[in-house]
C-alpha cells in the first residue's frame, strides 16, 4: 500500500494534491478527513476515487476542486496552487478552468436545457462556441429536449444537461461527485458512456467520486482511499478487480 499516487513522468497532471491534510472541527471532536494525501490526476484521463464511507474521497474532491480549503498541504489546478488564491481569483479560476457535476444536478428550474448548458459561459461574459455546443449536444443526445425545462426532463436527462454544462466551456478538468447516485441503472450507464466519450473523443480530464464498481470500471484508473490516505492506485480497472480491492478495504 502507498500514500502517493503519481502520474507517469511523460503525462501532465491536470490537478494534484501534495501532503494534503483536512481537519474538520477542533479539539477532541476534530476529524482528520485527509491525512497527508499526495496524488496526481493525469490530463486527458478518466480517474475514479473510491473508498469506504468516511474515507475522505469527497473531501479530497472538494479541496482539489477549490470548493474547500486544506488545513495544510497544497492543492493545484495545473500549476496554480489554490491555497495562495484569495476568494475572487479562486472563483475566477473555478469558472474558467473547472467543470462540476454533482449528484443533485443543480440546474436552474426556470431555464431551458439549452440555457442551462450555456449559463456558465454567459455568466463569464463569453460567447458560445457553436461547434463545441453542437458537439456536446450530439454526445449527450439531448437535441430533442433542449427547449424543455428541468421539470419536464427525466433524472437521467437532467444529469446529462448538467454534464453538458460542465463540459461546454472545455474546462481543464471536470469533477464529478457521485454523478450517477440519483439515476437508475440505464440512465447511469448512459451518463457514464457520455463521460467516457468526452475523454476518448475530446481528451477531457475527469475525476469522479463514486461508490459503484461498475461506474468506476469505466475509468482509466481508480484511486482508493481509506482513513484519509491513498492506499491503492489501480490502473486498467474492471468491476471484478475493483470489488476485490474493496473487499480488502472492508467496503
């Protein structure tokens, strides 16, 4: 077992953590959610993060994505160390370099699917690249549903809108936190196929937290956490090989 999961020297890291520590609370009630984690996430690859409940996987994702700050250590997007940024430049970096897909969709209910997809670009004052828009819509298969509001879409369709929104601006990296958690097996498989296609066709970088071995098996690599530490870096995963690791971790 190892606490360091490094990318090959020839592959650029899109994001990384160095000796990352995150402590929640103070005194005897404190919880060490991350305990000296060092991990790199390769550019143009699909990485899953797994581990038992309370292992620190969502905490790691939130800290590397700039949604939370480390207690100590460093978190990077590209070459930018997030801990050195004040709130405004950190917000700008997230807007320009990072995409997010969450379990709860986070769509604006009064906007159409099309407007939800392009909303981050409009907030940033950027024009919509029509070719990129058509490509994302084509991959997601949402062409017939673009004028529908979220309440008129199924859960799977809403999550595909959320994924399209995250990818629309061609971010340096997309973070997905249990993106299939609210979906049935068919809708979840469709979403994972979309994410896999985004990596294979567009060299998108995706880091996904999941508890589902079938979802993680769509990734190029699985980083396993336990007790706030990286305990295994598993490449070329299959559902069976993931289940075997999880059994050893007591998942």
